[in-house]
């Protein structure tokens, strides 16, 4: 079995609906140009407020992908 080497990047995804959708937004966009996405870690969650309601979720993640 060949040992893997990973590169790590940090991304921030956004969503007006949920934290999960914000993560998926970041992963979907990254997947367009980066191959071998393998794992992610949530680093920070924050959001903006409008009229006492959550207006926008912002989730920063670290994403690991295997280097070819």
C-alpha cells in the first residue's frame, strides 16, 4: 500500500440556510479545480444577523486532499 501525502487548504463557505450547506458550498466549489478531496475539519463558524435573525452562515473549513 502506498502511503498518502496530503495538502491542506482553508476555505470559507457561505449559506443563507444552514451550516451544513455552507460547508457543502465550499466543498463543491473546491471540487471543480481540486482533485482527491478526502476530508475536512470545521475551524470556525460565524454568521451575520439582520432583524434579530441569522442572515448568512459563514463556515471556515480545512480541507485535505491527496497529492498525486
